[in-house]
C-alpha cells in the first residue's frame, strides 16, 4: 500500500534540479569558451559571471507619482547643528531618486527657499499645505529625529549618525485627513538611520566631509524604498 501523500512531495524539486543542471552546463560552457580564448577564471569569478553573486531583487515599497514631488527636510527639534546638512541631504536624496528613476520631476530647492522667505506664516504651514504652495503632487517628508557629528573620536566609536522618519504625503487630498499620508502604513513613519564609525570619521577629517558622507548614506537608504533594486554584498532589507 502506498502511504506517500502527493501533498508531501516537493513541487519545486524538479525545477530546482533543472536549475542546477542549467547552472552546471553554463559553468562548463563558460569554462570551455574561456579556455579557448586563453582566459582563466577562478570558481568564484565564474559563479559571479553567471549571476550567482548577485543579490536578491527587492521591489519598491512605494511608487512615487509621475508628477512633481517635493522633498521636505524638516528639523522641528533643531537636532542638526551644522547648517549645510539639510541642503546636503536634499541634494543627495534628489540625486538618488533621479538616478534610479524613482521620480520624474522634483520641485527645486530654490522654490521652497523662495516660499519660506515670502510667506511670513511658513513655519505654521502643514506639510501638505507647503507641498500645495510649491506645486507638488506629493511630498517626500523627511523629519530629523537625531543627529551627531563628533570629531573627537576613537576608532571604535560610532562617531557620526543621523536618524530620520520618512513619510509620503498626498498633496491633492483636501477632504480626508486620514488619506493624506500615502506611505508607510505605520502612522509614525519609516525610521531610517545612517552612521559612521570612528575610523571612517578620522579618514573624512572635516565636519563638512563627514556630514556629506553621512547624508549620502542616509539618502541612499531612503531612496531604496522607492525603486526596485538588488541587495548588495552583506546587505539586508
């Protein structure tokens, strides 16, 4: 009597075996071609060329609108004590989003500066309202929670870091307050942190260089929520 249930069989076994055969054939073919061309590769190099070294593909968590997007760097608690940092973070984030085609159009930083200077009540405006007045459809709201750049460090310290909360706001929603936040589902927002070790800070030397590297790392981490990408070596979601 056959007591093996068809439900207990692994439906992926055949496909996995076929995939293994394809990889083996690919390795053999590449080895033969390389030998004929006089090239030599290590086993690891061959695997990487066949795609084995590439990280897992990660989908975007949220797709930004095709219309104008405003990046709003907000520091309500005045955690940042180095004036260039907000602009550096804006520029780095804009570059990452445009480079990876996560946005088609960004509101220039100058437009926000002009509004801030012309509007006496700017500080009282809500995020959605600021976006509306700059002509945006969505606001990528980055609120600073913590910031530190310590130039007097040892190599083992976490000598510089920035923590922000990220939200996407629907500027076009004027009726329902509950529909204004588009992403994430958590009303508190998405927490993103970036840091530099003491040795990295010592290499960077100046506060300006440290801040630029710190904002670059933070911007890269933020932008990845909005476009499809592959995980790098030793990288986690």
